[in-house]
């Protein structure tokens, strides 16, 4: 499954972003993000996402990529019909959100996938959302945490998603909120849920210009507006 040391398109997209960010901006984002790992959460207990008036639709311009992904992994995937500005749910090497970054898609041999969407500007901040799917897997995946003790390298297996803080509900989804996450979801708040024998997640980085409360509101809205895309019969 996609885990520690994620490479390929997702890694390339993140590299393009952080090369553009000034060191001060990175430090500021990290300080803001660090607050999401502890203390009380806005989502402790159970919250219910507000219903939408119209049924969400995966835009025609974006849908072919999600349909091909569903066909490729022979499993349902989720298309985000709403994303926090300036992001959209479009995936492709030429996609630009008006700053550094873009979107990318990585698929592993076990059919797990990571769709990454990121925008960043020096002095302005960052908006970064990840969508994941783990077909045929319902347990929280494990990641490798690397520590050093002098010259000794110590590797520890830990859950990729941890510190659960209650649940959030949307149509057809009951998601657990995790606030301590690893790899591409580091410093993110992450929602995880199970569907048809698989595990799915959406996460967003807690970083300026957004506060933790704003990220929670953003994730709630993304969750309410996910559109299920099923593989075509072969």
C-alpha cells in the first residue's frame, strides 16, 4: 500500500510546492499545524454534516480521470465535487491552481491510491488536500517512523492515522476524525471511513491562511459533496 517513502507524482508535486515556499513561510505553517496534534478538538463526540439542497455531481471535465481510476483498480472511488479555494478536484499534470503546486495521482500495486491537490504561495500560505483509497483493506495502514540516536537509525512501525477525535456523518458515510497522521498526511486532519470492504480517507493540512476550525469546516463540506464513481462492468 502507499505508505512511508511515498514517491512518484505525489512526491514531485509536493517538491515543486516547497521549493517555492520561503523558509519563514514553512516555519509559520508548521507552527500553525502543530496545534492539531493535541488538545481538544472541534469534532470531539459526534457531529452531523448539514445536508445539501442539490445532489452533488462530479463535473464532466474531471470525471474521466476518476472513472479510469475506478476501472483500473476495479473498486469504487470518490470524486470531490467541492474543494477549498483555489483548489478543484481536477487531476492532471497540467493542472494549476494559480500558484506553486497542482494535482497528481499515485496508484500502488495493491490498488491503493493517493490523489494529491496542493496550492502554495510564499508569504500567503498553503491549501493541501489528499484523497486516499485502500480497496480490500479496512484496517488502518501502518507507516514506518524513522528516528536517529546518534549514528543509529531506528525504525518503528506505527499507525498511519492516529489520535481519533470522534466521528462525522455525511450521506452514506460515517467517518472517524484523526489528528495525528503520517507521510503525505503529516500535520493534516484526516477523515477515514469504510465502504464496500475498503478504507477511504480525505485529509487537509492545517496551515496558514486557514485555522484548525476552518479546516474542519472545509473537510465537513468536502465530505458532504463526495460523489461515488463505480467501475464499469467488463
